[in-house]
C-alpha cells in the first residue's frame, strides 16, 4: 500500500474532509498494489517488458485484461496472442497503463461501502457514458488520443464517487444527481463541505500516485482550475462530460445545445477548428451510439468490455 500523503501535501482539501475520507473508506479507495507497482515502474524509461510483465502476472484480472485487449479487433493480430509478454509488446506501456487503470477503477467500485450505493451506481453510469463519449469524439474529430481518452472519461468524477461513498446521509444536500450542472455543482459542494469533487479527485490521484495528466483531468474538468499539462485531454473530457450530462437528463438529442459546450470551444481554441459545428451536425447519431454502447457497460467492467468501447 502507498503511504498516504501528509495533510498539507494533498490537493487543498480541508483536513476534516481528508480525515473523514480516510476513516470512512479506509483502504478501499486505494488501487491494488500490483496496479500501483506497474504504473510506477512504467514511468522508468529503463523499464523492460519482462520486468513490467512480471509485475502484472501477479494479478490474474489485470493480466487477462491485457491479453484480451491485445487480441481485439483493434490490433488485428495475425495469430492469437496467449502470453502476457507478447501482449505488452504489442500494446505498449501507455495502452497497458490505461487498461490497468480501467480495470482497477472497476474493481474499486465493487469495494466501496454499500451505503449510498444508488448514488455510486448513477455516477458509475455517468463515468462510463463520459468515457465512451470521449472515445467517440476522439475518433470523430481525429484528436489522436490512444486509450487515454477512455481512461480520463472513466476517472474524471472519482472525487464525486468518493464523496458519495463517504457522506451517504448528506449526499442529496451536496449533489442532487440531476446532471443539470448549469449553475455549477462545484460551488454547491464547496458550500456544503468546504471543498469540491475536483479537489477530492486530485487528492485521490496523489494518494495513488496516478499520472499527472489524469490528476489534472480530475482537478480541471469543470474549468475551475487551469489546465497546463495536457490541455487537449482536459478539454476533451470537459466536452464529453457535458454531452454525457445531457444524455442522462433524457432530453432529445436533436435539442442538444452544442454551442454551449465549453470543452468543444476549448478544443477549437487549441487547434481543432470546426469541431463545434461538426458535433452539432452529428450529435443525434453520436448520442445514439453512446447510449447503445453504454447499456451493457454501466456495471463495473469485466474482461472484454474495455476493448468493445475502443473498437
């Protein structure tokens, strides 16, 4: 287990919130040890495939995810790949990191306390919808992401899930879960707790030593904090979050206010001209595809689901 950061090292969440999260959730919010070790060693440019594989093979679930993905249509192998070493070689460290995180967050959801389970399931469905929307937008707009689009969408609201798990009796006051966020959910959270789910998510990322670009996605996807590490990934997540919120209100796709999508606006400013009108033209088919794909993925992921989202 990774030692928790000291209270003043965390992402500016009040000490009473930090202590409550740690005492209520205990170790259930930490990523598996194997996942943490694999993510850490992959940062070392001297890390070999053999060293990386030896860590992964200690966790059957993670090893299965990676082998399944390497055999997916996305990579079209000439012959079936059966060894973890060959799978890592085909996928590369970056895609393996994304798979590890996706599988780990799915497993984490099953460990959270049962109290407030309805709120957690609604938020998990939102995370899945956002992740799939990110994949669809990445393809539609030719943004060039390679797996990190899905991972960022999946984990962007981790802070929200942790708050739901730690404060089940107060969650209706903190977050009505109506997915109509025009007035800003983060301000309501700050009024109730003295912090918001973006800061809690960033704190969680620090506790688990997650990649800095994913920490930034958690912290900046509502625009309350500036993005500096990977502005395009944050903008894509913001755009996908906006669309996913609209889908979950069950409003007609034809009435989606695409010009109000701040994430799409930022993508244009960052060098992707015409994306707003492009999404506007295709929003009905885009939302239909997202809804269809998210139907069987609203439960925690199992081997094979990640690859279906990517393919």
